[in-house]
C-alpha cells in the first residue's frame, strides 16, 4: 500500500522490484508479476541492473502519454525502486522557462530594432535634408531655408558650414550685383 504514496509532487506511480525482475509492489490497478511484462520498462531492465540508478523515457502508448521513469537501487535489500511520471509534468517548469526566454529574446530584438531605426533616422534625416538643400543651391536657388541641425557632432558642423556657405554666396552675388550696377 505504501507504493501508492510514491509520487513526484503528487503525480506518477511507483514500483518496487527484485533484481530478478519480480515485482514486489506496484501502484497500478492491474496485477503484474514481472517487470518484463511492462512495456517501456522491460527494455531498460538490464540498464537498471547495471547502473543502479538513473532515468529514461517511456514512449507513449494508446493509454498513457510519454513518461519519465526514474529509479534507484536500495543498498540494504538490492531492490529497485522506481517511479513513472508524465513527461509534461516533469518538464513543465523547464518548458515555462524556455517560453519565457523566447518571449524575452523576441522583446529584446524588437527593442533593439526600434533603437537602430531611431538612430538611423537621426543620421539619415539631416543628411537627406542637407542633400536637398545642396541640390537647390547648385541650381542657383539662394532662398533655401537655413538648415536647423542643433547637434554638436559632425552633422552639426557640416550643416553650420553649409549655412555659412549659403550666406557667403548670397553676400558675394549681392556684392557682384551692386558692383555691376555702378
């Protein structure tokens, strides 16, 4: 009757067997006398005898889902004590952590992508505006708006130089017009 209390966090069913394979106690409702009559465990019996302790997977069948079978050998009697638990239950916490990790990775990638897009726009926007003004200036349009780039980096220096050049060209052309009119 104690074998029915052998559970993993309230789940699974226990078994106690001799080294010969004779079952001494089992939590299952069916009467089984030898471990060789239990599919999934019988194929691992020699491994259980040689290792003394460990675990393995029992494939799903028509009645039960895939399970994990953990076992150990009792030193005092040599009996093998084991428990079979639904694999989904055993690995539920691990699966939850994996899903959390995947979600956090996706969120991190989206945040990085948005940050890269913002950084890219802060660089390409002023360059595009400067390029449009340079094209207009090359066409002879001296009435273009002053570039308003307040940054203290290379783009700020370049836009200040461009604005100074526009003012200098306007002054130069104005002086040339005054000189030619005199």
